[in-house]
């Protein structure tokens, strides 16, 4: 299992995205920036309040697209690409052959 948090601030709804990966699923969590912990990117946002979550099974042939669309709804295309690169380095998506 791997976990990573991106503190994106103004270019992201809520400001914080956390991704958890396991062998069978990917969970993307949108969090509201915790101002009481500070406003800098170096601030500890581990207690930021969760406001939206998407869990996708890696057995789903459409998993990558679902994750892509969900993250793209939270942030810009650039950051969506960077987050997906990290996810793809940790898990293997099932590909459907037509």
C-alpha cells in the first residue's frame, strides 16, 4: 500500500488531494486545507477535513478513466497528469482488449 498527499492550494478544490493505493483499489480523497495548521505548502495537512472521496477497484476495466475524470474535476490537467503518473507507478490497471 502506498499513500501520497499533494498540497496544491488554489489550483485544487479544497487544496489537498490524498491518494491511497492497494493491490486491488485506488482511493482518491479531496480534503479542505486546514488553515489552523498553516498556509504554507510545508504545513502539516494530515488533519485536513475530508470532503469528497472516490474508491475504484482495479478489476474494473474502466478504472483509469474513472480516476482521471474524478481528479480532473478537483484540479487542473497538469496536476491530474502528475497524480496519475504516480498512481500508475504504484499499481497496474486492467486493460480491456477489444
